[in-house]
């Protein structure tokens, strides 16, 4: 068998447009960093072949995710797909396509739970059990009496935040606030103002930090 030549193509499926378009900013940073690490720092990491890591805009839809997967396989001749949209539905759709076409898929989310049952899919993030220990570790470290929770309104955001807050309740910590914000939220002032008025000992947040980190004015 001849030794493969040419670049190794990896397609990162996420969204640069639509309600989830802000996730593309994280994608851009990640792509640049990985290409630098592999092509500039890694030297012969790929046997002398260059990494062509590129993004495909799913346009914040599951059908867009599948369109990207089809493009990666049939037009771009990609060796693998990574990331995989933003929702469980996105992940299922891409993993079904990749399973049918024997294309490796590395998903960045913690759900759906059974995605790794498939031969050509792998999860590269914490599983649900590991995520739930975050609440336990936080209580041991900070010993709060009250807590507030703020997360983006997706299936994984609701799953993890509700799970964390239930652990706090069972431990006797009073939950003062639980809210789930639309994923395209830019202005967090109403949420932060309400949380500040409640004055919890601890605030648990699930967000894409690149675009939801409070500004210095918000933090004050």
C-alpha cells in the first residue's frame, strides 16, 4: 500500500451563523491553535504531512450539520470530523452519517450518553458522572449556604445545572436562583442584576466563556 501523501484533513463542524453563531469564535481560535501546534511545533507529528484543520458552518441547524458532514466526506475527502454541532440532535445526526460511511467522529459534548456505543464515534469530553462531581467538589471546597445557577438553555445546560442544584439541595444548601438563558444572549445585565440582589454565596455558571464572561463593569 502506498504511503499516504498530502495534507490530513479534519473537519470541525460548528456554527458561525444563526443563534449559535458565536460558537464559531471558539472554533476559529481552536483551529488556529491546533494547526500551529501540529504543523509548526509538532514537526513530524503526522509523518511529514501537514494538518489541514478547517471549519464548516452548520448555520445553527441539524440539517446544516449533516450537510457539513456530507461535504467533508464527498467533497473535501476529510479523514475525520470533530466537534459536531451544539445539541444532542446534531450529534446523533452526524454520528449516524459517520457510522453509515465509516468516517471517524470525535464529539465534544457530554451528551447524548450512548453516542460512544457506535463504532466510529468517540467522546472527547467528561461524561455525565464526572460532570456531576463538580458540585460535590465545589461544596467541599467552599461550603456555601446559598447558591444560584445560570446556564444556557440547551439540553446539556439544563441537564448539568439541574443536576448540580439538586445535589446542593440534598446537601442542605438553599438554591436562591435557577435560570436558563437563550444561547444567543449578549446582554447578561438582567440576570446578573437579579443574582446580585439575591446575594448568593456561590454562583454556578454554564456558558461558552469566550462570549459570556461578564465584563469588568458586570463583575462589579
